[in-house]
């Protein structure tokens, strides 16, 4: 769940694959990503509770905007790590509008 949150996606995007198509990530990099300590109950409890609550929901792709499910994941990550949800939610909105993520340039209407 952490890797699908806004902070997780930003970490993944910092090391993209060598091809120009999206989404293509370099799987070798995943082992080196700084992820939360999954042995710490203060971290795993909110993440696990959110995963249990959302695991059967259909999740739109990032290019479909900053959706309520993505906000819920960000809230769980912020709760677990003591981060500010307002700042992370703003980054989530910016990420969803990023041309590389949306697949269209700024200002181009997407059907």
C-alpha cells in the first residue's frame, strides 16, 4: 500500500525505466527504495487497517486524478509516519496532473 501512495509513487518515479513509455519502472530499483519499518506496529497497524478497508475497491490509475481511494492511502501513510496529510495530498494532486503521469501535455484536453 505504501508504494501505491503518493510518497511511494514519487519514490518510484525518481528512478524510471530506460524506455519512454509509461508506466515503465525499473524493478531493480524497488529493492533499494526507502520504505517504512514494517516491523514497527505503530506503522503497520494504520497501513494494514487501510489495506483491509480498501482491498476490494477498484482503484483508478494515477492519470485519472487524485481520487478518494488515493487520498485514503495517503492519510494512512501520513498517520503511520507522522506526516502532514495536507502537504502529501497537495503533492498527490500535482502528481495526478503531471504530463508524464496523465499521458497528455499541460492544457491538452483528455477524452
